[in-house]
């Protein structure tokens, strides 16, 4: 079953808000920029994470130093899952933030 447009936007909005909260509370020196549905996280090192919504595909996309990843929302687990590796967004972010910022953050809610 495909997500409705409204539900998709609600899910992405909630996910991006959770991400902002996690980074805000992390103590990391990051710049957060949210504009037109795109959330950019800029680390002290100059590297960044870019979260964008792909409305026609109902996907959340993540651009990182290690590559680009596309996530579909899984209603059963209530998690964003990578369409290639089937890794949860939160699990992938723990690894990627460790690589890009040298920090261990908890993304369990994602």
C-alpha cells in the first residue's frame, strides 16, 4: 500500500524534527538548515548530511560522504528502511555520523 501524499509529508516532517532535536541535544558543533523540505546538517569538519523528500516516489533521501541512500517507509515497523540494504535509517545514521563527525549519537527512534 502506498502512502498518501499527506501522510508522507507528515512522516517526513516528524522525522526531520526528530533529527533536528537529536542534533540539537547532541552537543556536537553542527549547523542545521531546514528549507523547502530539505534538512542539511553541517558538521565542524565541513562534511554534511542532506535529507530531502522525493514526493513522487514517497521516499526520504539521504546524501552523505559515503553515498546517496533512498528510504521507503515501512508501516509494519514504523521505520524508514533503505531500499537497497534494508537497513533502518537510525542504524545507518549511527554509522554515518560516527564516520563523518567521529561521534556516537543515538538515533533509536528512527
